[in-house]
């Protein structure tokens, strides 16, 4: 598992340091390690918030209405909004002009 840890960051940093010396390669690998650790911490914090907010929302919905349906409707609206935003920013074809690309073509 250690070999896969931070692979995306590592490959990106090594691509940026391509053609440089061995010292730049070592610096790139260390920078990738730091960035992947920061990303993992951030993702873990978001997951922990979700692990608290979802059960809490169910509890509050049941306390307020006697059923979990309000929480389910709120979650459904949230996920539909996330889906719409993902489509809008990453998947749609640009309608402004053929020369303007969306983020899907930008390979960000």
C-alpha cells in the first residue's frame, strides 16, 4: 500500500521536474509527499464531518417531524445540487463559443 500512497502527486511533481537533476527529483518527491499528506488530512476531515452531520440530521428530523423524511429530502437536494454543479463545471460542452473550452477539455 505504501507504493500507491500519493501516486498522483508524485507523478505530477516528477513530470514537472523532468529533465532536471537528481536533487530536483528528490525535492519533487518530498513536495509530493507533503501535498499528499495535506490532501489526505483534508479529505479525512470532510469525511468526519459527513459522519457526524448525516446521523445528526436524521436525529433532528425525527425529533422535529417524527420521521426521517425531511432529512432524506434535504440530502437528496444537496446531492442533486452537487451533481448539477459537477455537470456545469466539468462535463458540459461550452455554449459560449466553439473556441472556449470547458474544464472537461482543459484536462485540469
